[in-house]
C-alpha cells in the first residue's frame, strides 16, 4: 500500500519544534527519534530521523546535515480545524509566538474566525473555526 506522509526538514531546531507541536495538540506524540552520532554525516546530537503524530496524522522530520538555499514556505501549510474559539485563540497565540502573522484572526467570509501564521521555526499554520 502506498502512503503519503508530510516530511519537515529543519536545520537544527527539529527536536525543539516537535516538542512545541506535541505540547499543543491533544494525543500528539513523538513516536520515534534517532540522533546523528559522531561521524554519521550530520550534526552530532541533532535529529537524524523522527516520526510524530498530530491529531492522528503521522509526520516525519529531521535536521538536515546541509544548509540549503530554501526553507519552509507558506505555499504549503498545516490547516487546523479548531473545535472552539478558545482552542483557536490558544493555538494562534502559541504558534504565532516569535513567528510571523500572515493573516490576523478575523472573519474573512469563509468561516467564523480564521488566522494564518508562520511559527518561529518557519512552518506555516492556517487555523480555522468553521
């Protein structure tokens, strides 16, 4: 069976980002994590491979041993349907902290409340209250 899994590439902050993400969503967890060892081709102690879940969806991530001329872009984002206004406000504040607001929380006509942020790691999040 073919599977499709979102994969996030960080350049040194992978474990910190995953810890933030799993702290924000119920029943989220890091399911596996291995680190670069000495002479293994990557930054020793940083994440070589990780798997984690958010809202039942599996993700993979790592710290790239190479710095690339690209990073995350809002053209790919994680879309979160929130259950209530309190959850939306909490996630918007936590994910936006140290990041960048792309669309402030508001009524844009397609939902009751919507907001879009890039978190401090560069990952883009669309937060929606239908």
